[in-house]
C-alpha cells in the first residue's frame, strides 16, 4: 500500500495535523505520490464564547424601578442557566429572553452547546435608591452627518439642569442601538451644551431609540443615583441626505441588507472572527479606529462565510468593524480590543 505523502487543509495549512483557534468545518485532502487522493471533513466544536453576548462582570449599582436585565445567548443552546449566588434561578434550552435583575446578588450564566460548557464571569448587582437628576428638559439640535467611512452622526444636546451642585453624568442607550462618544460629562446649573457622536450598531441602522442620562447627586444622606430618559430620532444610515424630521417611528431597522452577521469574541485580543451572511458576494470587511482611519481591509469570499481579522498589533480600546459593498454599509459594530 502506497504511503500518504501530502495533506492539504481547507484553511491553507499542510501536514498530517493542524492547530486551530476556533471551531468550524475543516476539510483535508490526503494524496499519495502516485496521484491517488481522498477528502474528509472534520467538524471541530466551536467555543461556547461564540454563543454569548458580552456578559458584564464586576460591581454594578442601579435603580431598582427600571427593571435592569441581562441579554440571553446569541444562538440556541442545548442547555442554559441563569444563576444567582451560585444557584440556578432560571434554566431551559434553545433561545432565552433577557433576564430581569429583580434583587441584589452575584449573577452569572452557564451554557452548554451540546459539546462544551461555559460559565460566565460574575456580575455583583445591587439596587439603590433613585431620584431625579434635576434635569428639566433636553433640547435636541440639528443632526450632522459625520464624514467617516462608517455611518455616524454628531448631535448637539442642550441639557437643562436645576441642580445647584455640579455632578458627573453618563449618557447611554440601554438597548445598545447606538454607540455614544463621549459617554461622560459634567452638568452644571442651567443650560449645558453637550456635543456627542452617535454610531448606529447593526441591525439598528436608523429610527427611534431612548437615551439615558445617569449620575449621582449629593444629598444629606450622601450620594443618590438619579436618571433622566428621553426619546431621540436617529437618521437612517442608507440615506446620504440625512433627515431629522422624516424618520419613520414604525420602523426601527434598516432595509435588510445583511441576513446575519456576527462579531466574536467581543471583547477580543489576538484575532476576531467575522461571520457573515449577506445579500451580495463582493464585499469587504474593514477595521477602523474612532477617528475614521482605516487600519485593515480584507475582501470577503462569497456571500456567506467567516473571515479572521488579526488585531494583535492594536492597543486596547474601542474600534469599528464595517462590512461594505462599494459605498453601501452592510453591517457595522463596535469591537472592544482588550
């Protein structure tokens, strides 16, 4: 019997064995010097981290009245469990809806993909007494489209504070429809002119969302949490002539230009995988810093697949990953490099 001499793998490597950093379908073609060959596919289990959204860890204090929640798995699972202080408080299989944090405790999530298990880090959550931030209103000025290779808008807010004491405040989108920069500022008594940049996150590419201003103000008993919520309309990304007054409230997502895209792991270091399922086949995946500078670019093969980005040379921080087809943005999402 003639001895096998050559092994060619679907990821471009050669040899009778390879090392892979993530799961998926790999095929190998083995051939002899006489011209005979055969091909076999090997399915390597994916890391359970691919099934999780970013799970918050560390200590977190917030208002009990707002019904804070944790986002469930990204994909259906064989088994999942929400845990509080090490004990399961909710479990099941398939998809899981967001889990509401009703009480204080140390929360975590356990998942099983059918092959591998994963325990998340621990979130130490505590409710706190909440009050108003003495904010009497927010005036929304005109939007301006940012001249960037990804979709972004600048927005001037006039925030009216009645608090005699200046206080530090954060602004965020609880639904993660937009990334907001900067996320922290100081509010003084009277009108405060704050300019922010909002970067929509796929699949939300325009519509109405709700922003949250959160801070702590001094009282006789110490510091008290306070918050102010207000709706805001985000222009649609596909519209080159951005519009302020004509955003449809009934449609909070863009026309389907990508079937499904996933960025994992996130946060990441070393490499990050971009899984894509598009309606076009000639697209590129691009990595940008928040100044809009192109850091890397790779052509995608076909309309479906997985691309690997090498991020080992970039400093820790927030970046943008965009999938583009000529001048059209098909997908964009923030990437946290740790």
